């Protein structure tokens, strides 16, 4: 309630306006006639009754004081000689109570003391009896007119006080800095906002010069704000100025102010212009708003719009802007420029084995390492994922690019430290040079991308320059991706099987399922030709769903012709396992075709097991609960530890063929291979060696304790009809012609 009263008090002067309006209304002045002589009192009433007055009368002093207490009286016509109280006593009564009442004394006393006493007590006039009627009326009118002017002045004064209070309140409560300066540019007024902005009181800044506050590079702009300007331009608006840290005098010591940016608007103050004399410049009135936070936010938004949030490198948009500018400058400077497209090799392994947080950390380290080899004027940008692109302007020939490309490939080949471990990746770089490989930004970026994929296709970890023939290979890959979408519907995919042999007996104990594409033009394509395309195009899940039905159907046919149950191994895509419903779909397919779960073995890669051990354990456990066994494929090529291997529900280890290729003699020393075999035997796991192609390899494995193998020495992958022939032949061989 107090706040409401205070706000009302500093309003726009409504009370004062009411007072003025009351003065101009039809309210009649109230006159109190105090006279003990009835004849004189009657005469006064007759004389004043002709005017616009409201008359009250009193014959004694006590009666007069009572009426003065009861009602407001504008004017008292007072006889000094009353029977009970003197006129001086009544005037003392009025003064003691500070009544807003004027007094005209009427007295028959000719003594000077009576008149002096009346005037000292504030009487407006002193009329000696007898007085003329005109004299009395003129005196009354003069008194009332004076009172009216005084009341109006009081109302105007109160209105001005309220307006000034409101103005001061608004000025000091403003979030902006409001100031005035004199003709010398020194502050003559500054509002309370300076306490928050500068940490000092307003009076501490009075007489300080504006140039002491602003950055030296902005003084020319500040001059426009704080000094006299031409008659045509009397004001300035939204001029941004940088404040410099400055020392503010405080009690006992100086403190350093805060650096910030303000937006200033100002106007000149001039004296009144006359016909004979133009207005003189008196100083400047201005408003300064702190826009430091807004500038920082604007800079942050601008930076984020043009930079990669993870690495802080320029993004695709900023890179294209700089490339377009470089394309304009290169012909003028008679130089070449190159676009170098870099993609990390095996980055997915880091994400899968160490997690995406470590992958992000690796990308930051890669960005920092790529920056090390840049020249002044080069631009390194991140396009997304593990793709980076460089702009190399000002080249005199390809030798400059070769040196930078070799440095990049070598630097990426060094191990990266991630926490307590290391990550090993490499880089594949494609190069397009202006103007030979393209004259536009789109051409250069596209051709550098094509060259990079050519490096990927031919072994990775290197660089090459763009050549026109590379487009044919790129178009071929695009065409395969388009055809693969139709292959499922056209029945062009087929399951092949590579038999798994027991070295001791020579029997086929099972087979690994491998997918093939019967391409209508290119013939039979193995998985390495099209499965990466399936991963990139999002078809991996559809293909995995399709595989379950032909696998179970073919296994049912095996059971119909084989004397002993055979085991079927199938590879599982990481994306398929991530979806979480593989166990349900596999169980449904087994139920439809009447397959015993013990005949199925699901192969997962070592890296897949490391990407999210807890989740992978849950999914593999579901498969084991169905009765399906689990095999670790390509064992020894990933980043697993024995503790992880021990915690997974694993039944079989498949030795990667890269270890088998190292076997050249029976007496050779192959420590990694023998260690893997020892680990499997120690953990009670089954072993299968992949890629066996020579009798020496087979004999060494048998001696080392690995009896199950698969490879070209025995069988290549074959379609279902050929595999059924192998089963029938084995049945006759081991169980006789009539088996």
C-alpha cells in the first residue's frame, strides 16, 4: 500500500490539476464578518451581499473562533474591539492553528499600536472606521485575487515538484546510462546507472572528459556523439562504442572498471534562437545502452553458424565462402589452389570399441593435428562425421600439394592417446586442383571427394589426385546402390555356404552362411562388393530380415539328406543387434521351419562386443536362452580384453585368416596364433580357423590343437544345391551306399 501511495504521489500531477480546476470552478469565496455592532454588521452584509460571496457572521470573538474551527474561511473582516476577545487574540488564534485565512482589520481605534499589532499578525489590510464602501470592496477583491493567484501558484509548484520527482525516478531507474556534457565534452550530469556499469557514484564522474572512457580506435566515432554537430544533423543514433577499462576513484584507492560495448544516441542542446542571434551550443544530452552481452551472443551465434561445434573448425558453409573467394583471387594472382578431401580410416572401429565420447575426443585430436601442417591462409574445415576438407590457395604447382598431403597422411598414421589407451587410425586424402580439375567450388569439392574414395578402394592410408576416369568407378558404385534396392524384390540375393571340416575325420561338420548377389549384368557378386553399400544406404536391416527365412529353409533341407545334424553359422550385422529384436525374429523363423536351435551359431565380430559390453551381453544372452551358440569372428584383430571375453556367453572362437596366412612351415614360430589357441583351450571354447589354403597350414593347426577349419583348400562357398551334393556324398562315404 505504501508503494501505491508513493507511485500515486509521483504521478503526472493529477491532484494539482484538480486544485487548479477547483479554483476556476463556481465555488464562492467564504467571508466571515466579525462585528459586535448589529448596525455595522447589517451594513457589511448589505454591501458585500451584492458580490459573489458566501457570507458568515459572528458578533463575538468566541463565536468567530468556533466558526473558524468548523469551516474553511477565505477572508475574515475583523473588528478589533469585541466584547469578549480582542481582534488581535482572534488573529493569534488563526496563526496558532495555521489556518489558510486572510484578514482585513476594521477598527475605529486611531492609535498606531493597534494598526502595527494587526499588520505584524499578518493582516492584509487595515481600514479605519468610518471607511467608504468602495474602499472596502476594492480591498476585499484585492485580497481574494491575491489568494487565487497564490493557490494557483501552489498548485503549479506541486505539479512541478511531482513532475521533477517522476522525471528523476525515471532517469535513475532507467537501465540505460543517461548523461549530459558541456561544450568541452565533460560530464555535467550522469544517472544512477553508472553504479552498476562502472561501480562508482555519479558525482565521481562529474567533470570527467568522455575521451577518458572510450577505446582509442573509437574516439573518432565518439567525437560525433559528444561534440557540436552541423545544423542539418542535430542528433546521432545507435553508434556503437567500446569502453576501455578505466580507473574509477574510490575511497582510499582506485578500482578498474569493466570493459564493455555501448550503443550511444545523443542530441545537441542549444540556447533559444532569436531573429538576431542563432542558438548557441550548450552541450550534449545522450543515452548509452550496454550491449556487451548482446554483442557476445551475436558473435557466438555467428560463430556457431559458420563453425563446427565439436572441433571449432569452419563448417561447410564457411568453407564454401572462402573457396569462392579464393577462386576469384587465384586468376588475379596467377596461382593455383587445391581442395584436399580427408576421410579417416577405421574411425568406426574406435566408435564401436571405445564409445562415441572417445570418438569425439579423437576427432578433436585429429583436427588439432591437421592444423599443425597448415600454412597461413589455408583453411581446414570439418564437413561432418570423420570427413575433413582443406583449402590450399596460393600454389605454384602440384609439388606444394604433395608435400602437404604427405605430411597429413604421416601425421594421421601416428597413434592418438585417448585416456589411458591409444587409437590407431589413418587418413585417405583426395586432391582436386584449380583450374585443371574444376573451376567452381562444387566441381572441386566433388572431384576431391571422388579421388578420396579412389584411395579408399585401393587400400586406404594414402592420397591421390583426381583423374577423370575416377568418375566411372564412382558412377558404378552409385548404380550398384540403386540396383541393390531392387535386388531384394527381384529375388537376386542368394545364400552360399562354405563347409567347415574336422581335420581328424575329414567330415563336414557344418557351414558358414555367406550372401551373394546374382547381378543380372555383373554376375555373382560376393558380400565385399555390395554389403558396404548396403550399410551406407540403410538396406542392412532389410537384408538381415530377409536372410532368416532362406537360412532356416536350407537348414531343414540339410537335415533331410544328412545322417548327422549339421551346424549353420550366420554373421550378424552390428546394426541388426542394436535393434534388439533379432532373437525374436530368429526364434520365429526357427519355429516356422522346425529347426532345433542347437544347430545354429551366430557370429559377431570382436569389435561389436566391445562397443557396449553390457548391452551386447544382454542380447547375446537372449540368443543363448533360445539354445543358439555364439561365435567370435575375426578374433585377434580387434581391441577386446580377456576379461570381456570371459564375461560374454561365447562358445566358439574363429581365428582370423590373417594369422593363418603367416603359416609357411610346420616348425615356424607363430606366437599370436598359438596364444589364441591356448586361450580358447583354457576357456573351454571351440576353435575354427578361417582361410586355410595349404596342407602345411592344416597340419600345423592340427598339431597346435585346432581341429576345425574352413578355406579354399577344401571348399569354396557354394550355393545350396551344391552343398546338398556335398552332404549326400559324405553320407555315402561314411555310412555306405544305402545310408
